C-alpha cells in the first residue's frame, strides 16, 4: 500500500519566490512541515497554509508528519510576519492553522486572534479560514477565536470514531464534534468546516456515519482525502480508496446537505479552500 507520494518539484519562478519569501519572513507552513503532496502546486499558485505557534506539536498523532517535542515560545512578532507575507503574496483568502499547544493556558487561541487582527489591519478585506486544534474543548478559547471574526472555522474530525484512539493522540471524536457544534451555535454566521482521511482502515458505513455526525454538529463544508502514511513508522495505509468509492462519498455529502465539499484522493483540508468557501461543489 502507498506511503506519501513523491511529488516532483515543478520548475517555475513562483515556486522559488514563494519558498524564499517564507524563509525570509521566518513563517512556517503546514505545507512544508506536514510534507503535503500538494505543496508545490500551491507554491506555484503563490499560496500556502500558514502554521502558527511554532513547528513542534505537543501531541503525536500517528497519521501526522509534524514533529513533536518541546514546544517553542509564543512569538509576539509572528502575527505581523504572517500578515506581511500574505500582503507580499497578494492573497485574498488565507488559511491559518497551528500545531496543538496543550502547554498553553488558552491552547494558543490568543495567537489565532492576534494573527486575524494583524491580517485585517494589513490586508483589509482578506478572507480568513482558521483550522484550529480542539483547545481541549475549552469554550473560552473558542470564544477568543470567534470574537476575532474569521470567515470560516475549520476543525478536522480526521477519522471515524472507531479509529480515533489509534490515530489521534489525546483527542476525542465526541470532543471534536462538540467543538464544531459549539462554534455553529455560538456564531451561526460563520461557516463550520471539517475534514477526514480515508484508507486508514475505516468502513464506508463509518464514513457515512461521520458525515451524518458532522451535519448534526452544524458543519456545512467538508473535505475527504486519501490517507498517505508519512513514513513506515506511521499508521499504515490499509486501502487505496477507489474513485468509485470517492464518488459514493461525494453523493452522500450532497445527499446530506453539505453546502460545499472537496472529496478525492489528493484532497487535503486546506486544498482549494477559497473555492470551497464560495459554496462550490468541487469536481474531483
């Protein structure tokens, strides 16, 4: 079964310029830290998903390539650098995510709010999607992020309930649903989004049940992509999901009333996020 695919780096000045800008501004991206297979396409388009609060995570999920280890100090200048990078790239839609910071009293929610504020101040009418950790289910942390006014709130359920203990360190399927439901009821004007991987050992019926749970929690946007193992030490790929099965998942998402969905082998949570926010049902 496949591990993370080796993607040839395309030639092009935009890829080089994007990489050099990120290095110069000392800005992390999940594209690089998680070794995303779509990163060269995104860099070629001058886009990236920004990773705040350092590059080391306090959790060690068995599907994720981001390094664990002692977390870094919260950098008060990080919001400015992210905003300057976005301005230089000319982006009008930005995805901001983070490592999980269980060591911080607010889980890093204050830094999300600071980045949103810096982006609004520097780039004006930029649309901002946040992809947050669960913050331990803390409503105060969620309120901090929501008060900053993101355009989309994303928190990934990642996998089906049965596989959550195997794949997600210190996480809870029910807690993730509770986070999504809280955001939906607290700020109904903000679209709620989630995503999951397939091919990790789940059954199709479990995927359908997860989609139903997400709709009940108030999710209107969803992404589903093939799981690729970052290394042989990670959770193995159990199945290379067929296009026929992905088509079935797309049909279920439409049937269940998701306003927008991106479903296909190479889809990741932030992939074509702007189109998904625009209520497009993406034809993967």
